[in-house]
C-alpha cells in the first residue's frame, strides 16, 4: 500500500520532491531492515522511476544505489547507460556490475562511460584489456593513471601499438617497470618517427641524416634492452624487431660487439629452422664452417656469415680467458678484418662507426674516472 501511494504521489509531485523520495525508497530497499517493505513493489517503483523525465530523480536513484551490493542489477545496468552525470555514480562504484557487465558496457557505451569504468577502484585484467582494445586516448590515460588497474603484458603491448604515437600515453608507458621489451621497442619506434617528422630538425640536421640518426638510436635502444630483459622478453623483442624490419645484419653485429649473445642466439633461432639447443651449441663450440653454415641458413649471406663467425670466435676466446673485451675492441678487430678483404655486405661502415662510438664512450668514462681520482 505504501508503494502504491508513492506511485500515485509521484504523478503530481515536483521534481525536487520526487528526487528526495527516490533516494529514500532506494535506501530503504537496500537497508538491513529492508524486509519491512514489499521489495517486489519497491523494485517495480524504482524501475518506473528510470523513465522519470527529470535527471535529478534518476541521479538521486543512482547515488543511493551506487554502493549497495543488494541493488537490483537491471536497474544498475539501466542507470549505467543513462546520461554521463547519472552513469558516473554506478559505473565507478557499483559492486553489482560484474566483469562481463563492465566489458559489455565498455563495448557499447560512450567514451565517458569507458572513462568511468577505467577509474573504478579495482579494474580487473579482462576489463582493462577491453578498454585497452577499444578505448580512446582519454580513457587509456585514466586507465594508466589508475594504480589499481591490472594491466597484463599483452594489454601494455596493445596500448603501445594503438596509442604509442601520443606523447602522454608514451611517457606513461615508458615510466612503468612492468612494460615488456617489445612494447618498449614499439614506443622507441614512435619516438624515432616523431623525430623524423619534426620540421625544425629536418631543416637544421637534414632529412637524410635525421633518418639515419633516428634509425641508429632505435637500434641502440634495442641493444640496450636486450642486455636487461628476461628470456621471454627477448623473444618478444625479436619478434617485434622482425615485424618492423629492424632485425638487420647491422643490428645483429651490434649485438655481437656488445656481447649480447642471448639476444643474438635467440635472433638466429628466429631466423633459422634450427632448434635453440643446437644454435647455442654451435655458438659455444662449433667450428668456423658450422658457424658460417648456421648463419647462411638464416639468409645472412656468405660474407656476413663469415663476419659473424669471426665475432663469435673473438667472443668465445675472451670468454674462455675470463676477460671482458669491450665492444670497441671487438669492433676494432672486425674493422681490421674487413679492411683486409673486399666487403660487399655494407657492414664495414656500420662496424667502423660502432668502433668509433664505443671508443669515444670508453674515453669519456676514462676521463671521468681520471678527474675523480685527481680531485
């Protein structure tokens, strides 16, 4: 009888009064002693209020039900798809909404609704993946700002693929310690693209030189990452480099000179049909002919294979002697070898530049050490 009287009263009451009544009804429904009222009738009354022409009424209903675990699910779902100011309360707080509900809402909802979902106190891995797949930049930024959002490696990679060209997203991703290496490489590529597209730098440096600098920077970043990541990340990094065309002989010889043998071995496995154990065995103990045959099976060519075999032999000799030959020394040995034989592989310039760059870095380190000792 109380609910029936309420529905008759609603027909003539002012919007402000209806909003207060809607809030009171919803709170009574969710109260511990809510059994005192006819819950079915109250449910029908709240469902009726979903069509109230005043947003104030629906907002009052949403705010009263937002945190309630016993709130009727159909009403919560309807409020979540209402106007943004109404949807905000339930989309950000309601415990009634399951992961499946949130994914469906994100898929068919507005950017504002996805932003509300991304800012929830807890965002599961599956919900975060859904927003990462379809969300625009504002929603992604909110998701990345949410420390309670569970972002998988795959989702982080997808965010890098979709929005890595946006400086804000790129910076937020690069600051994450859990960012996988392949995603980081994607972001490095975006940085290189951004540099190439800068009109000022093109005018000052020149387009061709700028492209070369950006390419070398991307390769250097890949080599640096290769020395720090786990095996699973190395494989993903190599796959990304291959897709983007960065897995070049120049990159591989750079990796060899820097002693990134795990990265180099994984790259050879990726390029050939030879198993990982066999590749590592050949790299560790194989004869020169076996090394060259391995490299040539990956399509590297005879001259490049011979150069790589030489680098492997140098690395192997120094490892057995227990010394750590700097990259500049390995590159210098390779430069000397290339000068003695005709080179049509195009690697001579690359190796020589690498040797010079490493020698300059070694000189800087030496100068800093000498300055500290003299102080």
